[in-house]
C-alpha cells in the first residue's frame, strides 16, 4: 500500500526551515573565519568583499526565516533566491579548505623545524 504524498505546505514546512538553518550555520562559521583570520591567499579587498556578501546573505536568510514564520509557513522561496546562497556556501567552503590546508602545512613545517633544533 502506498503512502500518501505530503502536501506542498507539509513539504515546505519539513524542508525549508532546516535548509535556512543550514545556510545560517555555514554563513556564521565562514563569517567567523573571515573576521578572525587574515586569509593570506586572498587580497584584503577580496576577503572584505566576501565578508560583506556573507553579511548580506545572512540578512536575506534572516528575512526569509521571519517571513516564513510570520506567514504561518505559507511563504516559500524561489530556487533563483536559494542558488546564490548555495554558491556562496560553496565558495566559503573552498576558502576554508584552502586555509586549513595552508595552516596544516605551516604547522607541519614548524614542527619539522622544531625537531631539527
């Protein structure tokens, strides 16, 4: 016997809030990194621009979350709205992975130099 398909509202209620929470989580982590570290492979201008884009995206996600809650889960989002956020998360992941890799290499090099002393 097949299960009944969820309504659009049920689907929206089950998918959108966790998706928006995920965006907030990754934007917050990325923002913390950009605000607390000098990312040496990014120019100061590029790091500043990325940080500003993160702040803007966080505000947009906040607004979407408030509208979703204020309308009793009646408001959805177009894919065209979500895609730039998704791309920004991907860009931030790339920066974070490269930063961790460089930091790890630096730590290994420092440990190697310490062993030689």
